[in-house]
C-alpha cells in the first residue's frame, strides 16, 4: 500500500510517499526555519504563509520522486493535530482536495503518533509493544506504545517540553534558533560540571519539569551580566544539556524498570541529541533491554513518518470524510477528531 503523507504542523512543509508503512519512496521537506530564526522562534502567521506557498510544489516533488501519479496512491495521510492551527489547516485542506479529487482514502494522523512511526522506518523489525520517550519542541511524553494505534501516556512535562527548554536556553545564551542543535554544539567544548544546576522535582512519578532549570540558566546569565563577569557559555550549555539528558534518560529508565518493558525508544526532534542517545543506549545495555533510536534525519518533522503512521491508521480503519478539521491540541490516545467520538 502506497501512502502519501503531508505534514505542516509547525515550520516544515513536507510530503513523502511510503510503502507499507516501512519503505520510503520519496521524502521532501521545505523549511521556513531560517526565516523564523530571524525572529528567534516560530511566528505562526509566517509559518502558515510559507506552507501555502510551498505545499503544491512539495507534494508534486514527492510524487515525482516516487514515480507516481496521485491516481496510483492508495491513501493520503495528513497531520491534523496537534500543532499551530493555521499551519495545520493548510495541510489538511490540501490533503482533502487531493484525496477527494483522486478518489483516495483520507487518513488523519496525530503528529506524535507520526514521530513514533519514524522508528518503523529506521528499524524494519520493530513491532509494538515498546516504551517511547517522545521529546519535541511542543511535547514531552513517556508513552507505552501498546499497538500501532494504541498508546498510553505514563508521564509528561508539567511545564516546558525538552525542546522548548533547549530553545529558550539557546536564546538566553545568544546561540540562535533552533536551540537544540546550537546548545549541543556549544556544549561540545564545555565542562558539564561547570555549573551546578537544580534537579526539578515533580509529583507524577514519570513526569518531568524543565522551567526551573531554564530559569536557573537565565538567572546565572543575568547575574553574571550585572556583575560584569563573562559567562562560560560552553560550560553552561554543557551543564544544561547534561542535566536535561540525565532527567530524560532516568525517567525513561525508571518507567522501563517499573513496567517491565523489553524495549525502549526515543522519538521527536530532541531524539537527535547525541548525549541523550548515548545515555539511553547505556541505560538499556545495563538493564539488558533493547533500544531503538530513529535515524537522525527522521527525528525532526518530516512527512515520511506521517505516511508510515498513515498506513497503520488506514489498516485500523481510521479514515476521515470531507468535514475533517485541524486541532491545535489532541491527546495521543485519541483515534480521531473529537467530534467523531
Ligand atoms: O519534533 P520537532 O522537529 O518539532 C516539533 O514537533 O516540535 O522538534 C523540534 C525541537 C526543537 O525544540 C529543537 O530545538 C529540538 O527539537 N532539537 C534538539 C536537537 N535537535 C532538535 N534538541 C536537543 N538536541 C538536538 N540535537
Ligand atoms: Zn514534531
């Protein structure tokens, strides 16, 4: 089954064709990140405008690269939640037009379910169940992936998502946007013990919190500036990254131990972080459990992951009609739009 995936939930306009949820036939991404970087973060209206300009060409290129016409597809899958609403609506509306004009099934895909599916593209042998930490710019979940379309959230952030914390710290340290790769790069030269940073406590056993950590970095930088001292930027970036990756890998480890998971995985933009990948691998090795990491190029937003998940949603009968809408937020457990329940 050949599925076209369309993704437009944030600042990437993406389209891809994936066969049977596992084989990438084509994957095209147009990003407005460079323009967004001028503003230090994503400006929703700019994102929507860039999607509307790029989407036709991006979809055409994905079909061309796959050597297919729209008529040869089996389904059109699209991210319908969660994300920036104006951005989501561009992809949803385009997918609707294409699906109905070509007479194909329209398959709504939850963005975070898509991130999980990036693992199926990287590891052909991977099958649920497994435990997955999904860490992106907007979300931070520890999820039990019970089946391809069955999820249970065990823990989440009580404030900022990990990626958001990286982005805010990068802004404080003048490292630019997106913050994750910039902080990781600066940290390469730094001592992770340079600054003692707090470990935030949360009530929920598998929940995390990053706002206190982010504020601690902000206060350190401000205090140094007021005293006329220079901040050891590599040291602060390394201390921050070390703390975040400790918290994330420890929570995943705790959840794996207590649920008896046989396999753990990472997904989402923050899964590209090398230190997080290494700590997760070390933790899994110690416990004798399997670990699955997405290929780095599939960690950030892309449409191949949406097409892959679209295959499994289609198999489960989760299709939509011409009334499909976009939703800024929707729990990962939900199988479809709120009004369908
Ligand atoms: O999944 P994603 O591409 O978009 C969302 O769905 O939010 O995640 C983007 C987030 C950004 O906050 C970015 O700073 C972070 O992932 N990120 C990283 C790294 N690469 C991207 N965070 C830490 N280390 C990285 N290497
Ligand atoms: Zn994402």
